[in-house]
C-alpha cells in the first residue's frame, strides 16, 4: 500500500554513498602505494649497504640498479665509513601537486650501519673492532 513512496530511494542512497566509496578506494590505493614504495626504499638501503661491504665494488651499482624506482636509487648513499664499517642511508623529502591543487608529500628516511666482520678473512682482532 505504501510501496509507491519508496520508489527511487536506492538511487538516492547510491548517489550519496558512491563518492565516499570512491574516496575510500583512492585512499587505500595511495596508502598501499606509499607502503610499497617505503618498503622498496628500506630494502634498497639494506641491499646497497650489504653490497658496499663486499670486496666486489661493482656489486653496489648492481644493487642500486635493482631498486624499483630510479629516483630512490639515485638518492641512496652507501660506502665504507671506517675499517670494517659501512653506512647506507637515504632521505626523501618531496612534494608535488596533484589534481585539484592537492599537494602530495612524501617524506622517508632510512639508515643502516653494518659491521663487516664476515667479509674479512679470519676472526676479528682480539681487541674488538677497530
């Protein structure tokens, strides 16, 4: 008897909920992309630091080339900082304009320090690390 009053209600509910669902999907996509990029940054810092501690110095460039994003690979600094020590680090602080003038900000920092006892022949010296 009162069924005719509810005609078109689902269309109105859909029109109200759909923008929220679209924003939710875009937000989850951007969060997943940022998390994946952050994990790739951490992995690049780690693997480049390990490669810098090896005897084969071209290994550092090979590890750097395997980082997924070239802009991240170019910012990784790795090298020996002392006897039997390697430091690998990255700092990313960027902002760019997206649609509707929205500013996307990316800020990441990662640093890894390695003691290289296993890359040298023989046990460590009796007095500890140099």
